[in-house]
């Protein structure tokens, strides 16, 4: 199919507009912050505020980021595939308003979290308390306990949208340009 010069220009302009709006949308969503390990990226979504605040004031707040516990560390591909898939689920829940007041991890996330508990606390589990390695699948089959069965409030404590009403969290500044903010008022 041969396009005339005018049709080619129209197609290029429309493609540019679509790409430009898509990039603006990603910028306004702060999508660029999710490729970092910075915990403040998690409070781009308001429902995460109590989780951020309780983590920040826990013992884990000194030594671990959100990604240290919530994404796999076996290899680069697994980490980014999990992070992307989980992120899409979070965005879908937020956009549709289906996020719950208290967030509980799904089975895949629970497996990742428990593997990371064991990874960081391996010496404690094998040398000091001698619990050994218990995997999450075994806990589902009733052959042991998940780490949080005993350590329920580590590192987040009790959470909900109303559990930390006075928490100071680093809400990010709006990336919207001033002219757009004025237009919306």
C-alpha cells in the first residue's frame, strides 16, 4: 500500500501524539521511580502509606528496602519479571478502585517474601535457633509454619488506611507542570 506524502505526515503526527501522550502518562504515574530500589516509590500509591511508615520505623527500615523482601533475588530476569507483573496488578487494582484497606500478599508474593526471610536470616535459622529451611509450599501443606506465623508484625505491624493517621511519609511532589495545575483549578 502506497501512502501519499500528506497521509504519511498525518500518520507521523498521530503516532507522535500517541507516543507523546503515552510518555506523559508514564511520567505522571512516576513509572520511572519503579525501576529503582527506593522505598519512597512505594508511596506513589496512597494505600501504601501505612506500610511505608511502619517499615520505616521498624528494625528492617535500617537495613532493608521494600525490594529486599518483596521481589525474588535468584536472578535478574526473575526479579524484573516478578516486579513488572506485580506492578501491573497493583496499577490495575488502584485504577479500578479494587485495592483493599489491608493488603495481604498473594501466594506467589508469600513465597517470595518467605524465601527472602530465609535468605537474609539463614545464619540465624541454621546456627542459632536451628529451625532449618522451611519453604512456603510446605507451610501450605501443613508441614510447618511461615515466618510471619510467629513474626506477624515484622516489619509492618498492624496496618490499614486508618492505623497510622499521623504518619509522616515522603509523598512525592506532583510531576504535573504548573500550567496544568492552574488549568485544573
